[in-house]
């Protein structure tokens, strides 16, 4: 069996409530159990360190394969207002997202929706596909999707490219319309000059 590298990720979130912070930590613990190296401020940001420098380093670090953006209402508000740590991260993340059309490093994970059932997303992420962790009943399905994204082991893969069908490679027959017109022209010449008929 091939050896799979343990991916390294960073989790960005807002300290909205103790309950939300606990939810993020539990997610990080689960990912760690599944072989993912998780960088989380609750574990890795020490007293005396500059929290903004820490966040900037994590978002920009080339060793970090994925950055999970855990988005609730407060996260979206802070990101849009460029407020606090989330605002600082957003200033770093948004140019990276905008500058690359194939940017897959940043994975939005929505944990809260508004009264109309729409996901809270910062403006710079509005067009991005996100994982939906709002409904606890769907947690396991979405977690499986997240794990597959982190390990780059998608459940649906592009099939191998086959060869063109042989009937496509054969010379094209004369179109029916052209054949019909040629027959009418031939008939006309035969009627005008019976000797033309061979």
C-alpha cells in the first residue's frame, strides 16, 4: 500500500462564543485523529506571541496545504469590516483568492445561515463553493467530503480518456441534401440530351 503524506492545515475562525470555539476544537481533534496535522490557535498560539503575525504566517506558509475558513455570521461581519484577527486574515486571504482562478488552498466551511436560509459568507468568498456544516444531521457526510478534499482523494473521479469511435474516423459520406441536388441536375441533363445518359 502506498504511503500517503500527512497533510498540514490551518483553521481560521472567529471566537464568536465559547460553544463555537469548542466546536472548532472538536473538528480539529477529529481531523488530527484522521492523520491531518492541524495548526489551531488554541494549541499553537502561545502567550507573548503576536496573534496577527501568527495568523499571517499560517495563511502565507507554503507548508500549509489547506486553510479551513470556519464561517459563521460573526466571521463574515469581521471579514467584511476588516476587524480583528479575522479581518487581518481576510486582508491576506482575499488577494490570494482573487489572484488565482484555480485557488484551492482556502476551503470555506459554513456553520451558520441567515433568516432566508442563505450562507453567511464574506464578500470576497460569495462566489466560492463551500462545505455546509450547518445541519448536524449532515455532519458526517460533509466531514467525509472535507477529509477527501484535504487528502485530494475525491469520491468522483474523471474517467480515463478513451479513443475516438472508429465510425467517427471514417471519411464523411456525401450529405443527403447534396446527393439529392446532384441527382436532380443529372436528371435535367438527361432530359435535355438523352445521348448524355451512359
